[in-house]
């Protein structure tokens, strides 16, 4: 186990121990470790896919919560240290109430530390993960954040980097006008995409969600979401939408995106999950076309067949997942074990 991880975890435990006498603490988290055995084109195992593990944990008191998470998978035996995010959420509303200032249904939370969110609020489900490279986020990362909420009706989030004179920021608000309908609006003066940074550009995002099952009282899950993302400086926009439903273990979703370059993308997935004895079993088929104009191009389209099984025993969950990507002719087998606490 890496020295940095041991020292970081020891620090968290020391802080928790020092505060334990002052306030009751709740510790929770998860640990997952496993292998990725990848066979490409019928060849032998890809040696790059070695043993790896991830850990996420939090220590919470009455007025705060400290979270620790490694940014990428730990790889045992590797010399390079992994980076860890440690951030704190301070519940100012509860602290003020302790001092005699009751704010009613109004909630105020301060976010500080590494890994503080820099994305605008959205209600897009993003089923096909099309949005990962087209999202409203600020480029700067030396930021703190503030969340303001009013019951379940309204939630606002602002993230700012105070170290830069131009004050890079992202601000957004999410609201529920009626039961079953949600919407969100976000703005950033330091807009950047994940893969193509745009320095100090202005971005605006509008998203909406309709919980159809709740609106018309269906006996199965059905919801539609959409997001309109605009690069205001370049006068370009991206539209992303999806529809998803589930009934008695059978799931189906369809997702679409038209990006800044007018490239149309489409993806769909069908899945089934059931329980046999004490085993949770699942299977799925997904088709993802990253350019509808080039569906025949194997580099733009991929079909994935997946199956998995999990079994809980002695406080740990054991899993075996298999995935085959048709065009890449790649088969991956992933055994893993996870513990939640």
C-alpha cells in the first residue's frame, strides 16, 4: 500500500479521533479491488490491466462532513503516487441554528478543499455519457463552493476561484415547479470543455426533466431529460437528450446528441436484471454511434455485450463481470470484491 495513502488515512483517523469526544461521528465509505483481464482479438491477456483498487470514505459530524477519495485507481507496486481529493462540507444553517439563528427551510452549505465541484447543476441523465466532453464547467480548479437550497423546491450552487482577479466562476440553479418536472439553468464566465479548453469563454446551459411515470401515474419507471449547452462567445451549441424506462428488471434507454460541429450521435441500451437464489444477475446490449453519418466506420460505432453476477457474503460483495466489444473484438473479464461501511 502506498505511503501517501497510509499517511492520508492516518491523518483522517487522527482528526476523527480528536473530534470524537466533542461530537458524535458517523464514518461511511466503500472499498473496491479487482482485476481487468482484457483479451483483444483473441490474443493473450493485456499486461497493462493489472491489479487496482479504489477507496471512498467520509467522516461526518453534526455540522460538517469530510470526504476522502482517490482521483484514480490505486495500482499496487506502482511508484507514482495517486492523487487524493479531500474536501469538507460545512453546514452553515445548522451552525447558525446552534447560535440561535433559525433559517427555517433555507439551507446553506460551504464546500472547501480539493475536489470541490466546478460543474453547473443539471438534470440531464446523460445515459450514453455523451455529455462528459460537453459540459458546463469552469476551467479553474482552485475554487470553493456554496450551495443554497429551499426545501426540495429550489437549489442553487456557486463555485468561485478567488485567486484570479477575473474571479472565474460557475453559477446555477435547479428547481421543481411541479411534482414530476425539474429544470436547471447554469452560467460560467470561465467555460471549458473537458478535451478542448476554451479560455475565459462564457457558457450557458439549460436542462429539463419530465418524470413521465409520476406525471401520468404509470406502474413502471419512465423519464425523459434534455440539455441545451451554449458557447456564447463562439455562438455554438450542443443538444443532448435521452429517454429511459424500466419495468420488472427490464431496462431500456435511448440517447441522442448534436454537438458544436453538427455531428449527430445516437446510442441505445437494453438490459435485464434478476435474482436467482442469492445471486444478482444482469445482462445488457448497447449500441453507440458517435457519428450517424459514418455508421459503417468501426472507429465511430461500437456494439457492446455485457453480463455480470454478484454475491454478498460475510459483509463483502463478490462480483464477476464480462464485456465483449464487437467491432474492437475485445473481451474483458473483471473479478472484484467490494466492502461498504
